[in-house]
């Protein structure tokens, strides 16, 4: 059996730069799965409803930008090859979410957040530090982050305009995937973060949601 290639630090840096560009440049990423929105019928919305839906989907898109950066940062510093591979696999699955949200935002006549580069850099740094501390910490951070994401998705599904079934279909599939990622991270030995840490993460996520809703 052919051994799996291991990349040098320079190779990894180039790969990370390529992934950052694919994440941050509109239209650069490609989804492996078709968007759940394609299975739902188009419905009319008022201008106010459309702007609100776009704002919520912009938040979710930025969340996926952060997820990409977090996973890539963790993969760069992970000690065990299997943990690194798991992070990279999770990042590939999250690309679908990234593309789905971006396309939905375009359909709603709006734009992705202009703050995405800053959030990407911050999340990459957090992921790299977590991976450097320990793989158990890194996996625990994934689980705690995905739990926060699931809460946001559930809230947004109830906050979307009633007739916006396309956006709801996207969020529903994202919710299923994110919950699975959290479970897998804990099953792999991830550290269960204490409540104070989770509250701190929740406060940080609120900053992201409030700033990206309109910007």
C-alpha cells in the first residue's frame, strides 16, 4: 500500500494560503453536494424580509469562513496525523456550507461580509494555538464551536421569514452536519469545555453576529 504523502512546512503554508483564497474570494470554492435550496420553490418576500434573510445568511456564511480558518489552523499544528486528517476532512465538508450560504446571499440580492478576512485571520490563529496546545484541546474546541453554531442555526431558522423555505432548507442540512461534527470530535477524545469557557465563546460569537448582519 502506498504511504500517504506528508507535506513539508513550506508546502503546508502554500496549501493554507490557497485555502484562504478559496474561502475568501467569492465564487472560488466549489461544493460537492448540491444546495438543499434547489429542492424548494421560490417564494416572494418583501424588501424588509429579503434584507433580514440576507443578513442572517451573511452571518452564517461568516461562520463558515471562521470554521474553515479554524480547521485549517488546527490541521497545521495538530500532532497526530489522524487528527490532522480529520480536521482537513471536516474543512472539506464545511466548504459545501460556505458555497450554499454564498449562493443564497446572492439570490437574495446581497453580499458576503466585508469583515471576513479579519475573522478568518482571528479564527486561524485560535485554531493554530489550540492545535499547538494539544490534539485533545483542539478537538474539544471543535466540539464547543459546533455547539455554538448549532444554537445560531436553530435561532436563525425560527427568525427567517416564514416563506423563505430555501434558506431554511440550507440551514437544516447545515445543522445536521454541524451536530455530527461536534459528536465526532468528542468521540475522538475531545476535551469537554467547562461552562465559563463556553460562555466566553458565546460572547465572542455575538460580536461576530452583530457586526456581520449588515457589514
